[in-house]
């Protein structure tokens, strides 16, 4: 009740204009959620950036992405280089900087200052804001909020009893809502049910996406690709929810061992020694992790050779359930900008 009261008062102050918010000098797109992790902000940020890069209007402009850089060791505004250290910049910004090299990626806890520097020093013409829905000091051009299909907000609770970091009613303030991690097919009845559960009207754009898993890739260059064809697997993760990845891998592998850490866990040499020790009893097994975890594992100074040789990650991409949904979202996105 105390947390709900604090959130309600905070939003009331901003909604009434008693606390000021301002816009950036260029269009901004906020990709956020109302829960603690696990909704797929990073792959959806990539999805939106790719749609912009493929559009006639934004293809040849200077696109940027601004993140807080959660758990990074640096402070203030920092540009993120491709192949940079997750320890210095955060795993998600490094991942996007490495995959989308035409996009300027930066981190700054102060989003207003970060946007100003991207405009003034890097000539950014559009900025995608990763996880800024609760940052009320900055008023984005467009707010897109993600909801996990497997964790409906109407059945969840505010922290500390649940996973909600914000009031579910805040979904009504979003310009669009995307239900993520859906099954490959949903009928119209399912979609209508979700609209009712979320408590949003027919005028609110509602989209549905799923997760596409790509073929595993090595975390380190020393990796031996023959391990990918093993039927036995050890899974090592430090993300909010690895259920969908486990389900995907179980179709091909027998998961013999799991080592699970908290979201954004900073892996150490000790963790890697534990992995090496655990895999001794699985001499032919492959070690698999997530794309975000791979960014942090590369920062570990001492990784045993037997881990490097068999450690792979599974890239993911967010995709709309149909071409019609993708076309409708693209039309909405470009039209609102």
C-alpha cells in the first residue's frame, strides 16, 4: 500500500504539471514496461531500430539508442563502442552497439542530458530510449510498453509481493502496448481477451510478438562447433526468466544441469570455475547461455579453456505474429513520428 501510494502521488504530480517534464530536441521513442525485467525490451528495441533503418524516411538519418546502462561501472554520459565491455556500459547497450553498428549507442542515467549530448555532439535525429517509461522527467514522442504473455499484469502484484514496478493503470498512458513472448499463433478471441485483461480501450493500438531463436554462436573464438551437435547440455543463465529458452532447447537437447543466477548477474572467475567443475561429469555436453549473459561472460578475466571450448549463446529476435501485424505496427510507428 505504501509503494502504491508513492507511485500514485508521483504520477499525479507529473500528470498535473506540478513536477515538470520536458521533451528532447528530436523525436524519441520510449520502450518500457511496468514489471521488473523479462518482457524483452532489448530485442524489441532492436526490432524498432531495424524497422526505422528499413524505412524510406529514417534509413539515411542518424539514429541513436540511449540506455541507463544498468549495473555499469562508469558514470555520466558514455558512448558505447561495438565490442565494448558490459562491465563499463551494461550488457544490453553493448549487445545493441555490436549488432547495429550504424546506430549510435550511449548510456546515461540522466536521460535529458543524454539526449542533449546525442543531439549536440553526435547529430542524432531520432533517439530510442531503452527502459524509460518510469523516467517522467523526459516526455517521449512515443511510448511503447511491453507486457509478457506468460506474466499478465492483472494477475501480478506490486513489489515486493509481485513483479510490478509500476501501476498497471499506467498502460493506459502508453501510445501502444505489445504483448511479448506469445505462442506462434493467437486467434482473435485470445487477442480480445488480452485487451480486456489489460484494461485498455479499442482505440489503443495492441500488438503481439513472439521470440525467434537463432542458431547458437560461440561466446569465445576458441569454441569448438562440434559441441553444438551434442545431445546433452548445461545451461548457465543470469536473466529474469529463462523458461522460454529452456523450452526451446529442450526440443533438441537433454538439459543435464542448470546454473541460474539473478538478472544482470556479473559473472566472475569463480563462477566460471564452478561451471568448469560441474561440466567434468558431462564430458561431451555443450554449455549454453543467453545473448545478454554472453556479453558479461566476455568480461571475465580468467575463463577455463574447457569452458571456452564448449560455451555458446542463443541469439534471439522479436517478431510479430503475422506480416499484417508488422505492417500495422510500422504504419503506426512511422505515422506517429
